[in-house]
């Protein structure tokens, strides 16, 4: 009994020491960063750099703007309930639709794979993404209970489906079966 109490005390002190040494970002960190889009500069406070410095975003050696650094435009277009019939059901080309949710981590991994596939199959296959949170009615029509799900359509008919996060080969196999 005494050894269990000692082990609990030791683990408690270990975790409290970890918590006290873990750096935390405070609201002062975010408020001290200043982005002036009109002047194309980003200023950092001196506690984060050796000297108080700012970055001129228009100079020749400046990095790309933040939007380009953080996110690249997807090759798969967004489809909604308003464009569903025209883009998916009336398409002459086979269509791949990824059903996703913005809060879904595995969906982000599938986004990358679908983005690669959209580039590789350009002209032979159209790729779209549908946010199930925004267009729940379409997800219910196709009995989507969880995301990510990839459906493949040909001549307006659902032909194949891939449920969950899978390796790229699974998607390629399903696409090849639809393209035959």
C-alpha cells in the first residue's frame, strides 16, 4: 500500500513539473504580432527576434504572401446542392466526389490524395469536393453516414465508392474500373 502511494506521488510530481516547464502561447504573443497589409510588412516584437524587425513583403527576396505559403488552391472543385445536378449527374466525363467535413482530420489526408489524382487524371476525370455540413441533403441522398467517403459517378450513376482514409492505390483501382 505504501509503495502505491509513493508511485502516485512520484508520477504526480513528474506531471506537474512537465506542466510547469511546457511553454504556452499567451494572448500577448498573438497581439504583439503586427501585420500591416497596406504597407506589406509584418512586424515581430523584440522578444522573438534578436532585434525588433519587420519583413517587407514586396522586396525581391521576400517570401511568398501568407495565403500561398499556407494553402494552395485545390485541383478539385467545390460542388454544392445548387451545382450538383449540372456538375455531377449531367456530366459527360466520369466524376469523383469526395464527401468531407471541415473538422475532419482524415478528410485532410484524403484531400491531398484526391488533389494528386485530379492532376494525374485531368481531362479523363472530373474531381469535386462536397462539404457534408453545408449540403447535408445530398449526403443523406447517398447514405453518407461518416466522412471521408469518395463516390465515383459515370453517366450520372453512382458506380464505385471508397469509404474512409485509404492508400492512393484504392482510389486509383476504383477510378480505373469506372473508366473502362
